[in-house]
C-alpha cells in the first residue's frame, strides 16, 4: 500500500513538502540575525492563525512523525489529514483527523484559530473537522511532538488545550492512555479501520472495561468478541506474553480517581513499537525493525478458538489442545448443562454443578479446588478488594453463599488482593503461564480429590525420605554451607511469578546475543550428588553426544541429566543452541529443559524426566510394540505434529528442528509424545523461508533430499522427517531397515502398497486387532504427502495438524517419492558409502540410538 500526496508518491515528495517555505526563510533569517526567537519558529509548530495546506507537512523535532494530507492506495480522490510514522508512511498512520469526512480534493487546509481550535477547512472555507477545543481567548500554538502527539497549547501559560493522544484512532503509541476517566465518562479506545484503504470508523472497537478488575475487551458492533482477562498487576491474565517484553517497555495499568488506564512506555534503546487494532479486529503489537525497514509482530490477540469470548459457556473450560472435544470441557465438579446440545458442539449453554453447594445459616461444608494454569474469568460482576490477603479472600468467599470462586487480584510478590465471583464464571481457558483460580465445590466433590491427592503425596514422600537419607542430605548440606536457602527452586514447577523466565523471549528479529537468559544454572556438586556421582545404575542411555543419567533433585523431583561427552558432536555451539532455544519453548509436546551447568569443560543439561524412554524403543521392539495400540499411536502422531507446529509457527520464533527421528520422541507416563534434542535446531527470521548450511548434520533416512544433497533446510525438511516417523509408527519398520520387504527402504515399500491399494498391509501386524482402517489409510496418505521429493509439494505442519484432526478434509494425491530409493540402488551398485560427503558438503550421519 502506498499513499499519495497530490498524486505523487509520498516518500518522494516528503522531503520537499516537509519544509514549509515561509518558515524556512524565517528560520534562516533568524539564524543570520542571531535572533533569540529561533525556538518559536520550527518545522514542528503551527502558530496562532497559521495554516498547512495539502502538500505541506509538520515534522516532529527528531523526524519520527509527520503530519500532513494523504490518500489511501487506490483512492486518490479522498484526502485525509493524519499523523504517520515517518519511516513507514504507507502502513503506519497513527492518528486521523477526518477519518469519516474525507475531503474530495487537495484544497484542504488546517488552521489554528485564535480560540485555540484546530479546524480542517475545505476549499470553500467550510470546516469538515474541528478539535472543538473549549474557547479560550489566549493565543495558541499547535506542535507535533517527537512522541507523535499533536498538542495545542496556550502560548503564554503553556497549558494544554487539546492533544491528539486523547483521541486515538486505531493505534496506541508509547505514552498514550487507553482506558477511562471515571469522573467524566470520557474514554480512550481504539477503533479499527473499515478496510485497508478505508480509514473510516470500522466495526471493531477495543475498550478498557473497568467494572471489575481492568480488562481490555474487543467489541464488534454490540457483540463482545474477546476479553484479555483481568489485569493481574503484571499482565492481562490471558496475555502472559506481555511479561516477555517488559524489558523493552514498562507496561502498567494506572488506577487513580481521575483515570483508569493502560499505558506503555518505551525504555531507552527499545525499538519503535505500537499497538494497532487491525481491520480484522485483531490487536497487534508491532515493532519497527530499522535494518529490515519493516514491522515484526510481537503479539496478536485474540488468537485461536479459546479466545472467543465465553465460548464454552458458564463454568466451561476451554482447552486449545483438546480438538477431540471441540476444545470445550467443564471445570472439575461440573457437567454440561445440556448433554444433547453439547454433543452437537453447541457449548454456549455451559456447565452445571454436579452436587449443589451446602451453605446457609452462617455455616457451610463447602471447600475449594484450585484450578491451575488458567486465564481468569471475566470480572464484570465480581467483587474486588485490593487490600485483602489470599487467606482473608478464602474466608470471605466461604462465608458468603453467593461466592463461587476467588483468586488473588494481584500476583506480584506472593500474591495479594482478592477477587470473588458470584453466580456464573465465564471465559476460562487453559493457558501457558496461566493463574490459579479457587473454585468452590460441595464437600462430596472434594473427597475424591483428597483421596487421590493423598495417594499421590504419600508415595513420593517415602521415596524422598529415602533420598534425603542418602544424596539428599548431602545436597541440603552443601547448599546450606553455601548460604543458598532454596537450592534448585526452579525445580518446584511452574509458579505464577515465573514471569522473569519469559524475559528471554525475543522477537524473530533479535539475535540470541547477550540477552539475559533466565534458565537456572545448577552447581556441579548438586548434579554429582543427584546422580550418585554419575553411577552406572543411574545411566538411562548414551548417544553420540554423551550419556544421559537419571537424577533426583530438590523436592524429590526426578530429572534426566545429559552429560555432554568431551569432544562429542555437541560442542559449545550446540550446547548454547539447545540452552537458549529450548528454554524459550513451552509446549506439552516438547521436552522441558529445567536447568544447565557448565563446570570446567563439563557441560550438562537438565530435563524433565520421562519414564518411558523413546518412541523407537517401543515401535521397533518385538516385545514392547504391543504396548502401543493403534489409538495410542494415533495420539502420538497427533502430538508430534502439534509439537512441531508449535516449533514452526506458534512459538514466537520459527524453529527448524533438523534432527527429528523416532529416537528423539520421548514418551510421558501417559504415552504422550515430547520432542527432544534441540542441539541442531535453527531459528528463522520472520520472513525467512529457507537456509543453507555446508555442515549437514542429521540422521540418514530422516533427512530430506534437498537437505542431504544441498544443505538446504526449511520447515519443509522437518515435514519430511515427520512423514518418515509417521510411516515408521504405522509399520513398525525402521526407515533404514525395510530391506527384508524386498524394497530399498520404507518409503518405497509404503508407496508400492499404496499404489496397489494394499495400504492396510503396511500396518504393523501387532496392531491388527486395534486398528481403524480409515485412519490408517488417511495417516499413510498424509505420510506420503510429507515425504514428497519436492519441498513445495509437502504440506506445512499447520495443514498436517488440520488433516489429522479433521477426517473429512480432502487430501491431495501424492507423487512417488523416488530420490532415496534411487540413491540407495546406486549406492548398492557402486559400493559407495552413503554416509560420505555429497557435493563437497560434509555430511555427518548419526546413528539412530
Ligand atoms: C494560510 O496562510 C497563508 C499565508 O501563510 C494565507 O495567505 C492564507 O490565506 C491562509 N489560508 C487560510 C485558509 O487561512
Ligand atoms: C453480570 O450481571 C449482569 C446484570 O445482572 C448480567 O446481565 C450478566 O450476564 C452478568 N455476567 C455474568 C458473566 O454473569
Ligand atoms: C455476598 O456477596 C454479594 C455479592 O458480592 C454481596 O452483594 C452481599 O452483600 C454479600 N453478603 C454478605 C452477607 O456479605
């Protein structure tokens, strides 16, 4: 989109137009005459009675913002007066005077009247827009400040008569307010454009709802579409990402008698950034990358199904990871109000309490169950007391029969304040870094939980006592000796205050330079004791990188510790890569890194412990393969696809794993998969599609042709590896060892069966009883699409996830994957070692574990 000034491209005429000739002459004269009044005559100021005509502009002192006339692309006849970010005039109009009353020619002129009003006059002198400043008799000046604010001041006193920051259009700049003045009812809100080339007032409005705790709400006409969730002192409950840029911006919600407002301010060195409500009703935080001369989007909301306001109804609980139930479930202790509607995916009717509360006459037998990791419900009808403690909150809620839930109102420190809900709670969803909500339930509903909790607690306590007697005692002692009261605090799991951990999140444009990484460093002594001095008994496995040990740390927490072998393939760079990358990622299908340690030339990584080892130890093992029936395998396939989609698109970075294989998929207690080993992973910039390396590292069979041959990798090379894993899971055959079938490899074998209409024969015979033929056919089909020779023919992981979740989506027809079959036969013919260098690219082929 480009903007036109008098029919020419804005950027080309801007330099000329920016200089208002009389002012320039005056400036030169005053400099020549050394008059002291230079300050009163500047290119950013319009004096009393002065004017700007179409083609002239005001430019702020540092050049960041420009005020002038423009036309949106393709609509040269409509002229608007606006303020834009000078570096990117085409798509950063931050403020508009006459968005709903465009001029139809270039005869517009902006004047500062003696009363202190700004008036936009058309050719006939008629005002199409006015700032409606209260009349003052003093002379006034208008100035475009470097912040992007156009202010009209009384010249003598300097008091502000009017400012553009009080009249936002669709953009919030640093220093602007977003909220309300409770005393006057005045509001600072954002309104979308009607279309990309039509700035007229659009359908979407973003306002700060101040009835309960402040929350930012998106309206489309009269329909509430989305709420950010209540402000919790650090971020809006539904947008924990806010904490990730707290180093660049101070973000706060100020609550004072005369204003309740969200404000952000940039810290020194922060890139230019703004919040924009776009034409689709999506609020974006954009940051300007001066090197690329383009925008990066740091945050978008709403995002995804669960952000639809109140989608699962009263007491519903939305879970983005649960496509099987169409994302909606009920809070524990509640069931669908109308099971028949619910089964038709009509969930807005919400959920109903299983057992009524028992409360009255000042006594109650009810209690609370804590719901963890959620966005708090809407607080419109809630009662808020900022001075209460959480204990008081609990007591008050119990003592009032209409209270159904409570939570701390402010999570800073150990949490304070009290918000109590009555009647219904709506708009609750699961969320990474979500908060704790205490839900009131009848006594009988809580009994179950207590029992299972006891069962859960008793066992680890005994175990931990044993551990304490041995290694644990030692651990506690050294840490006391070192004066560290809480060693390994990080291992105690996610805490509402772990926002600091997110400080490391960066936009794609950032280097992984010297950011402060909030991953805990663990002392070597702690690791030695946790692993019984790396005893053989604790060893879980070994690979090209070194050895993996099981360890017991902190609160009887089991961890897996990877000790990188000296001189292993995982050198300093890979170690750093894994630490920096995986510490940023949190997804249920990715292994979590809990800490790291560097000690001399020892490098260690500490992960969550997964008792079930890796996928390959099941599907390729004749004894274990029966453990995973088809339903379990299908769940694993979907889980891996979601984890990979998160790496590619849903985290704030685009990450290519580069070494996906079945031995890198670990299994949780409930057999849900977690992708591990990020040593080879690479980050892509926002618009980067592909990269090349002359150090091809990966595992033969899982590497896509373009990567193995030319070192070219992209998200599509991971898609390829995923396809291979998918076919392995179905067939129970290793990609490299399908020779006994009479085919060069698994791909050729799968293709041949597919061609002959015998796909079902691909299935591992141990699955025969549990299988669903249509699912197997469909999965094989998707697998073949993923392993196409041409990367452009392979689907993106977003499509793969969609195709797996939606069984009726039509699939395109795959072509024969020929590349590796041919290479295999050639290699057989010439006796060439397939793992040696190809095209002068050094290829390191790793053994599957
Ligand atoms: C704008 O200013 C010029 C002189 O700078 C003056 O001649 C003209 O009449 C003014 N136009 C309006 C509409 O005030
Ligand atoms: C809040 O109260 C109003 C008025 O009583 C009601 O219309 C609205 O549905 C309530 N909101 C919730 C979430 O219960
Ligand atoms: C119970 O809570 C409701 C709503 O918060 C409030 O209106 C009512 O006065 C409270 N009752 C008592 C006894 O505190």
